[in-house]
């Protein structure tokens, strides 16, 4: 349920509504807007006496949110949420953020070299896994805390914000300490205890769609984070599994405009995991920007043939530089632009 206040409602009117919501056993969530304030009611609102609330002074209307993912829906918040993970690094606005880097952090030389290369090409943030969930227990699992320390070093060297994955609650605490954005991978999209935990940490979260998850599933998972009081959630389309083995996954471009219609949360695209094939990453990244993605995640490695994970889908630095140049006119064609790298002026593409 959403209580919409009149534009002239006073602070006392808003407080009175919050008190009544609390009295009925629910949690109020005031959301000030440019013109008026809305107050969300958290809990099983089927038991709320909405007619009494509607009659309170300053109340314009009471809206019943139909979607099961309440706070993630556009019914709850019509305007798009802009999530800032570091100063000037935003998702959801007119600028499209590019997050690039290797699948996993392997060494100081590898991650710093990667960071410098993607920054020079135009990336806004650096990705790289310190904790790696792998299908085989014998595959490279990441460097753990050492990997996070190396990511922090790369940030000091380049100024790039850091996006990296957490696999469990302890790992999330470490990631929150070192990184700018906590990534929740596809395998953990429905790990609800982890989602609640990162929600309580208050750090921006990038939530990837599960390998067999519907869009409804994705938005309900986002709701777990929002329900803990963390509004800074970025969704990520990274492909779903199908019967076809021609590519690693089916990269669902349709999910981008569908999510943007249903939810106010920004959504980014990961064509690297979405296809699993280096030669398919560039065309799918171009298509994702054309479809309206608020950002793109691309795996880039200085030597993909020697990568300890996902080398087959990692671009060479020169390929990534070409991709960024190709994305600029596509962004311009839909009235947007690529976000500038830290410490640089925006590129004038006119």
C-alpha cells in the first residue's frame, strides 16, 4: 500500500500518517518527492484499515500496489532510481556506465594492467572476482582477501570504482570494506539470507539474474535487499540457460525494456556471460545499449589465452577499446551518452 500525500501536507500530517501506520502494526516508509510525499506501508497490507488512513488530514489517496515486489515496482516509485556507487559513477541516469576487467583477480600485475587498459579505453568502473564460484571444486576459486586488496590497489592506481562478487555473508562483509559495489552472482540470486545481509550493509548491490530465473524472480530477489532498507540496487541481465549449446547462455535482451517498464531500478547487461564467446560479446554489447541498458559489464583480460577463468569470453584490450568507440554513437542515437572515466571531461559526440 502507498499513501500519497497532498502537495500542501504539513510535516505534522505526514507524521500523523506514519503514527497510524505504526499503530496498525506496520512499518511506514516516507518517500519525499519534488511535489509531494508518498508513504509506503511495509508488511501484509491486506489487513490494513486503509479507509481510516485515507481520511487523515493531508492524505490525497491510498494506492494498492498490485505487484508482489512492492518496493521494486514502478507502482511504488514511478521515477527511475539512480544508483551512485562512487562519486560520479551512476547507473540509471542519462549516462551509460561501462564496467570492465578480468573475470578474476590473478596477480598484482594482471589486475593493475587490466585496470589501466580499461580506464584508457573509457571504462567507468573495474570488475574482477576475488571470490569465484566455479562449477568444479578443482578450478581456480579466486585469491579471496588478497584479491580484494589488489582491487583496492588498482583503484588507487586508476581511480576506477570497484565492482566485485560476494558469495557468502562473511565475504560480503569483506567486499563492503574494500569495494564500491557488492555483486551478487547468478548462483546466489535466490540466496535470501545473503540478500538480506547485503541489504543491511547499506552498500550498493549489483544483482545478477539467475541462470533459470524469470524476471519476476529477479525482482522479488531485489525486494529482499530493498526490504532491509537498502535502495541502491542495480539489476543485471546475464543470460539464462536453454537447450541450445551454440552459446553459453541465451542473452535475453528483451529483459532490459521489460524490467524498465515494471521496475524503477536500473538494469545493466553482461554480454560476456550472456554469450560465453569472445566474438559475440561486442555485437551483444552494442545491442544491449540500443535496447536501453543503463550499463554494460564486459570481461577484459590482457592475455585471455592465459586467463585462469573465462578466457574464451574475455576481450583483448584493443577489442574493448574498439567496442567503447562503437558504443558512443549508439548511445547518442537514443539520446544518451557514455559516462566519462574518473577525472576526465565528458566526450562531446556531436
